């Protein structure tokens, strides 16, 4: 472990944020997922009661936070940016006895963590998804407006929202377990507490869905974004993502964030066309 680096385990999300928030907010876009998970832990603690989260910060000899990491089982460990690369070794050491399925970490940092993890556990890992974080501060309206209009989802939409959450998960996150209570997930989205779910309607037919959730101090994460295959290629997702992003800015947020899969160049281009700017890359590695 690095000279004077200490790993702290926090009992709850409030203690974690009391320690980590100032460090995390300096790179709010890079840390939007960490903040978003903390929002979920604060607003829906009952969803995490059976599997308490792992909440870690690393401090240096001067008691400054130089790294943070968290996990909500059964999901992957998420690593922050670091101000001292030795913090990656310290985190790997601290987590080595835990059954991690994988790790999501900044691309330029993940190798050092994986090397130390392999030394400690013998486990190798393979790249599952290469992702990019984007940040938007101003929406550029789509060049080709799609036919139709947007609205917020309502209780009458719960079955469709649930079905599309499953369809999105199966397509975009095939290696992740499907939500076991999709109607419950849909109900939480539709209730609109710390999150909104938007629908695009064209001639009375719902053709696309976009969520906004995972609040950060000054922003929110956009996703999921899903259009069923038969309605693709008509600009619905672009129009709805732009509308949802604008609505969130209108609610007083300074930023919208989103993650893209770098294997999908189409979606990366679409988001940039409506004002999303690349911030950094993140790699999801699955342990073998």
C-alpha cells in the first residue's frame, strides 16, 4: 500500500458522501454514476436492505480523499478517478476477499487495479463493455424533427414501460440479470421521485422511451433510451432524448449525463448531434 494511504469503510451513504462528496464533485461528470447510486441509496434504502452496499474512500497522509469506490451487490464495483495511483492498489487490497463480479473503472486506471487484483486473488478479467461518459449543458434541437410529441409516462403506461425496461436490459445489458420486478421498477419511474420517464407518441402510438434518473449535485443521468426495433431509424430516440434533456435543464439542472457503448457508433453520433460532449471513457471488466 502507498505511504500513508488509508482505506475507510463507511457504514452508510451519508457517511460516505460526508467524506467523498467534495472530492467527487470536482469531476462531477466523471463521477455521475457514483453520485446517482448514492441518490438511489438515500431515496430507496429498502431496495438495498438485503444486500448492504460497500462504500469506500481512500485518504492520504494529509487526510485528503484521493479515491472513492462503491458497490451495491450483486452489481459491479465502481471506481472513481484517483488523485494518487497507489490508491488503486489499496482498493484492490481492501476488496480482495469480496466476491466481486466485475469492476467499472476509468479506462486509463483499470489496468493497475486488475493487475493488483490478479496478484491478490489469481482472478483474471475480460473487457465486457467499453463505455464513454458524455455531458450536456445546452440542447441542440435535432436537425430533422421527428413526427409526434413527448409526454411524461403515466400509471396507464406501466405495463409498456415494464416490458420495454426488460427489452432494453436484454438488448443493452445481456450479461446482467434482468430486473426481477419490472412492474415495480416501472411504478418507481412513473412516480417521478428523483427520476422521470418520458414517452414519444406518434399518431397515438408510443414509439420510444427515455428515462432520467441518478441525480448528482447539479445534474442527472439520462437512460435508459429504448425504441423497439420496428420504430427505429426515424429519429424518435434523438427527439425524445433532446426533449428529456431540455426538460431536465428547465427543471434547474446544470448538466445531463449519459453513458454510451463505444461499440455502437450510431448512438454516439446521435447524442453528440444534440449537444452531448465526451468527457471520459470507462471500461467494464468481468472477472473470470
